[in-house]
C-alpha cells in the first residue's frame, strides 16, 4: 500500500504543529500515569525536553 504522505511532508506537519502535539502528548502522559504507568511519564519528560530544545533552536 502506497503512503499518501511522504516522510518529508509528515515531518513538516509535525514541525508546524509542535505545540499541539506537545499538549496532546502531555495529556496522554497524565492519563497513563494516573493508571499507574509512571515510567511512561519519565520517558515523556525526555520528549518534552526535546520539543523545548527544538523551539529554542527555532527562536535563534
């Protein structure tokens, strides 16, 4: 099955929607942590830091 979107297009869309993706990820993490899966929250923290670094690079 051929993909409708190329990797380049998908990455560009992710870049354009960083804040929305970050908010959705954090909401998901909070829900999962409430269910007792704390390692997921720790891993998401690293993702959150990575997104923050990308935003800082964009500002420079």
